[in-house]
């Protein structure tokens, strides 16, 4: 399974320009990756102060993603500002080349930047299967809450993905929590952050990374590095590791 991590600046509140730039980046990796992961709210930036930027499901973003997924033969993962049923969501997506689209609404909404006042929290955790691999997709602040991503009995998923807009003032937490989520869930992990400055004066340094089960970085981005890197995950190796060390059998059971 080859996953492309796209770390780049998001233009503040400019949907068309962000789509244009993202399209060029996806075109450049056609045939080289199975999945491409974008930053959180990749068409707008973390615009919690501009609610009119939210799009309906049949707006510009999702139809464009479906076209790219088919054209470049890869699945695309990220999130965008969505208006659905009179409510606003920070809505994650997993768009497959055949047009199938799974959506995952952000569960934990960050209160200090107005996200919890603007958006409705997600209620359902989803696992998406693609090419025989099971993915759990979560968004930014969800990273701080291990119960929500817990790999349950028998292993719900193989690869845990976080798309984020995580500012540099809290970057140590980003690095530490990604490593913890990978280890405790015996999974592969991908975390994609943005770089640059947003319209609220916050700076983002990135630190996107892909880890294997033993916390070895398959790819890692440096401070403020812009670009695309592709991580290749060995699914047979993951299965062997879990067979040799089946930690899930000793986990504590819980319900949400």
C-alpha cells in the first residue's frame, strides 16, 4: 500500500485556488500512489470565523475530488467545510477511484478557535476498506482522544490517518501523540499537517510523518518543508507482527 503525504500551505479562504494547486500535486503522483492524504480543511484553511465558506455535498469540492480520483486512479483523503441538513461540519472524506465516497465528521471540535461553536460534532467512527486494507480516518484534535481511535478486538483497521491543521506552538504534542496512537493500536500511521501562515496569524511547521508498527518513520517532513512524499506499507509484515504479538487480547473492553 503506497500512501502519498501532501504537506503544503493552504491559501486562506480561497476554494478555487486551493483546488487548482491540489489538482497539480495529485497529477504529479498519478500512478505512483494508491492513496493521497491532504491537510485538514484543504480548500479553505481552518476558517472557523468564515462560516459562509462551507459547501454542500454537491458543491465544488467533492465532485472535483471524484473526478481526480478516477483520472489519477488513487483514493483521496482529507477534510473540508461542509453544510449538510442545515448544519455545518468539518467533514472528512475518503474518495475512491470508482466514485465511492465515505464521509467522516470530526468528533472532537477545538473550543478555543470557535470550532465547537460553528460545527456539529461527528457521532460515528468509520473504518473504510480499500484494496483489501482497512483505514481509520480522523481529524486533527481527534488525535488527543485515544478512546475514539482505539483499535478494538481483532483489529478494526490497519492504517490510522490523521489530517490536520496543527499550529507550531503545539507541535511537540503533535509529534508525541502521533507516536503514541501508532504504538498503542499496533497499526501503521499517517499524519498530514499543513505549513505556512493562516488568516488568523497562526504559523504551521508541518511535521507530517508515516510510521510503521515499530515507530520507524517511513517518511518524515522537516520544519516548514513543502512537498509530497510517498510511504510504502508492507501489509504482510503488519499481519505477522500482530500474530507474533497479539496485544489486543489483553486490552480493556469499553463502549462509547
